């Protein structure tokens, strides 16, 4: 049993658990009792693998980025989650969770979304399975990620605006939890990241673990060694990072780098750099690290990237940070935008602004020329074109 994986009580070190209102207990408990058995069932695995292959387009390529490698003096590989159907890693999880919901007999699906990628991925699998779909999204994110709102609507989903707080991901999550409390029997809540009460962080990480499972095989084929020196990913709630880290957790020669959003700067008062600014506390059903005031009120986060604009991180990340297994760093809006443009012009790949944060950290590292580095390119930049154009006056 890995010391970095969830224990039988639902904790990662001191983090995790299920801090939920009594009304949610039956739903979460049903999920907790059944998720492993369902996921390990042969018919589940067959359908999951078939959809990942034929519908999502997996395995996603591991691309050796030649010009990026030359710039940084390292062998840089991009795990191309941006090439998945719907354009990000989020679909790995929604495919898994829709099959889980079907087997739990649920007829109605709800989700929260920030960048809209998880909302689109949820609306997509609901169309695929003919299930009702309601997606909660902060009003501010509805405006800055308009193409994804259109995609969800076309797919038949109802998009409901969250109007409270900073009108972003945290507020959408609050609304989704409220809906679930009011509709406990027929509804499954597809959480989009490794957050929420146990067992969500574990089940989402398991569905996303396909990222590192494939990476190991692909790296072995390309370099003769399945252990890179570094794996890197951006962290909002932390699902693409959890998937990218999963099969490397116990191999401590592989360095794990998680990149948070510093917004206008860690100490600017407009940031989402959770590990730099946060303290231990409870948010959205689990004990983790979150940005909060002296008296425990959640601080409104800020990032140019809707998917990283969240005041917490999943409990496994809190544990990787606290135990020192992972290195948690942050990147500002400006650094991320420059990195997005750089990848576009060096490699012809327009990354999501979320993924640009992970790429930007390369600027702060030094290499000897021999290191193998894998970066999770969590999503494509189509949804962000407007933001890039405005930022660079194009
Ligand atoms: C492309 C992309 N990358 C990263 C994220 C951040 O989520 P997570 O930390 O769960 O991977 C999002 C969230 O919307 C996203 O759309």
C-alpha cells in the first residue's frame, strides 16, 4: 500500500475524509461502498477501455518537443491530453463516472465547471448515454469561456449560472452540492477534479491514472527507460496532475512538480496559489489546504485561467506538498500567457491557459542536457483564443 494513496478511512495523511451534511450521507456512502467493486468489474473495464480507445482517441501521444527541448537543454515530452475528444483530460474522468452512474441506476447528472472543459466533457457523455445534464458555472466563467458554454448547450445540457462570491469555480461547486442535497435519489454528481468528499478524490485519480500508465509505456519505447527525471502538471483542483503523477508516486527518483496559478503575483491579493497562501481546513467536503482568512472564511481566488481559479487543492496534493514528495510552485498570469505563445510559436501547438502554467515553469528550471521531462499538456487553447488575442493585441 502506497503511503501517498488513500487509506481505508479515506485519508491521505491528515487530509481527505468526507465532511458532508447529513443529507448527502446516503449518496456519498453508496458511492463509497460500491465504487471499487464497480470499477473492477470486467464489463465496466471493457466498456471503459473501449470508449477511451474508440471515442476519446486514446492512447494520447507522448510527443518529443524538439524545439522546446533545444530551448531548455532537456528532453521534453508533452503528454498530449489536448488531443482527446473534447480537448482536455477531463473526458477520462467523465467517461468513467458516467459508467459508474449508469451502474448505480442514476438518471440525472449534475456537474460544476470552471474553464468549461469538465462541463463539456460531462455534457458529452450525457449525450452519449441519453441522460439529463445540468452544469453549474460561475457567471464570470460563462463570459470568459463562451465557446464551451455554446458546446454544452448544443449537447443538450442546461447551463446554470452561479452568481455568488467571485462567480467562479468555487461558487459553481457550492451550487452543484446544493442541487445534490435537494435531489439525492436519482442524481449523480460528476465532480471534475480530485476534490470533494471521499471517495471522489480517489475515484477521479484512478480514472485519470491512464495518463501516467500510458506515459510509462511510451517513455520506455522512446527512451528505453520508463522513469523520467521530472513530471510536471498544472493544478487547479489537481486532476490532471494526479493522473500524471499516479504511477510515479512511489518511485521517488521521479520528481513531481505541480504548478499553481499565482494570478497577478502570490502576494498581490489576486492569486490562486493555494500552497503558498493557504492553511489546513475543510472545503467542499474534504480536509485539505485552502486559502482562508484568519477566521476561516474562504478567500476569493483569482487567476486569468478559469480552470486554476480555485482556492483549494485536492487532499492528495495537500499530502504530497506537506510530505515533501511533490514540489508545489506557482506561475503568474503574465508568465503563463508568454509560455502559451512560446509553445505555439516553437511547436505549433496552442495550449489551454491552464496548461501554459505548467509550461511556464520550465523558464525557472536548469538542466544539464540529459534529463527526461514529461509535461502534461492538459488541454488545447481553442477555448482561450479570445483571451490570447486580447492579451497580445493580435
Ligand atoms: C485544460 C485544463 N487543464 C487543467 C485544468 C485544471 O483542473 P485539474 O487541476 O483538475 O486538472 C482544467 C480545468 O478546467 C482544464 O480545463
